[in-house]
C-alpha cells in the first residue's frame, strides 16, 4: 500500500487454502492475545458478499451496532401498547358499543358476528406483526456491519422470532404494561407459573384460529403477488425474459430465509405449547406444515431464483428456538397443575423437567459445535463432492478485466466441481 493512503486499505481479506484441513486449523487458531485483533471466520458465498461493508471503518462498527440495538429496543417497547390497543379495538364488545349499526347487523346476522370474532383479531395481529421484519431489516442494514446478506437474514431470524414470542404468544400474559409485569416477576419470580396458567389456557381457540390463518398466508405466498406485479410493470418496457429477471428475487425483507425460518419455528412452538391443553391444535399444525412443505418446497425448487447458500446456519438457530419454546411449555404446564391439582406434587414433577431441558439446552449451545467441522469429518475430504460457488473468485465485478465478466447465473454454477482446491478463507 502507498504510504499515506490508508483510506484504500480494508480490515478484511480473503484467503484460499489448498485443503480444507488447513482451513479448519486456521479457524481454530488464536493469532494474538486480543481476540478482536484478528478474527478468522468462514467467508460467505462470493455472490453474497456486501463489499460496501468491507471498506467501512471497523472502529465505528461497535457504536453503530449499539445504536442499532437501541432502535430495536425502542421498537420492542413501542410495539407492546400498539398490540394491546389493537386487541381492544378489534374486540366485538368494543365495536358494538362504539357503532350501533354493527350491533344491529350482528343481531340480524349472527354468522357475521362469528366471522368477525373469529378472524378479525387474528388478521389484524398477523398484519401488524408482518411489519416487524421490514423494520428490523432496515435497522440492521443501516447500522450493522454484516458483510453478508445471509448474515443479515440470520440476524432478522433471531430477533423476529423473539418478537413473535412476546407479542403473539405471551402478549395475553404480559398485558399492556411490560414494566409492571417485569417488576411483579422480579419481586416474585415463581409467579410466572401463575401468570401463564391464568391467561394462556383461555386463549387456546385464538391460537388455533391463528394457525388456520397461516394456511391462507402460505397460499398467498404461493401466488407471489409482489413479483407478479413487478413482472407486469417491467413487461411494458422489456421482453418477457428480461422482465422476469428484473422482477426477481422476491422481497427479502419480508420473504427471506430468515423471516420464513423464524415464522415456521414460531408456529411449531405454538403447537407444542398448547398441545396438552388443546390436543386438536396438533392436527391443525400438521396440516399447516404439510401445506408449507408443499408450497415452499415448490417455490424454492422450481419458482424462486436460487439464493447463495450459507451452509445451513438457519437450521441450528431453529433448533435453538424450539428448545427455548419448550421452556414456555414446561412453565405453562407447571402453572396449570399448580392451579388445578389438589396437591403440589404434580406441579413439582412437571417443574423438574426444567432441569433436564436446561442441561439439554446448555449442551446444544456450548458443547455441540456446528460452526466448524471436526477432524474426523475432514480426513477423507478429497472424496466428498463440494458445493460449487456462484462465482470463481472473491472479486467485485467492477474490478474484473474488460471481457472477463463472471457469470452470476446460478444455473451455470450448478455443475459439480472437479478441482481439488477448496476455496474457503478468512473474512
């Protein structure tokens, strides 16, 4: 580098190894006593790199990330009264008191009242929560130094799941004041069982309707209305092939892998939490996941454009979230038994499952290593077929020599690689 031109330098680089064994050894090494001075990780797919993040000053990334998390906390605290107000406004009793003609309509057509009571509250809640991924994605994109679009999706998955848990599953327990409920639990931690047992069993029918509505949401995803709209718009000034290319991919803020993973995990947790109180919810959940398997299996394999692969990082976080949902199930059943049983022994037996679940959760988080492969799995690495990358090198298209533009079409990159080099490095 030329002296005095430090602005041209970057804090990130890509290193290519001839064998995967050297890659895993490099990632396990500590080069200096300060772990933040050199950080060695597996790079994303070449087409997934956010090159703009590589040239940003890493010294400012911590301050920007801190402000981003502050905005996430602000959204979290501001959304709770909104959800509480919407649930109040959409209740049948409130609407009948506010509008007399609605009361007359419900008296004349009772089926209208059932449809309103059964679907509106669920629809409004689902519509309101669908804005959360867009807000989170905007915050993470503006303030987080992620270097990869899939890491962006991974961050959205983690936070969106917790938003769904609080604002959909636990909203009946928390009420409209998170501060009051938190103070109450800090003073009496064991009251969490009483709170869950007092409110959540009364909402089983609501969550059954919620799962039924998700079938309609999945079918809307099958229609891909946004992509079709953009295709029609581009079709006015471009041939069909070019219009299809311009209309892809679908909006990753609301239909990305992170959002889909978080939503699917949450729906599974809802079915598991209420499976003992309302066993029929398992039937609804099975039908829902069957529909999701057909729809998303068809979309991902045959309709949507192929996305850069991250190596399955979404799956371990889904497993982690399911295990966290099991804690809610154990606490709920402990509270129900504590409230309904004549003695405390059934509740004590149910509460003991928390210890087993805590050990399992700890082992999954800290003992089970999935970020890197163990040595036993890379001994015969040469005999394994590697996943082909989407580009030949980690080089921006603007820096390629004229006439040597790389093909970004995934179809051309789908052929099996016959080279012995394993491109994996440090970022």
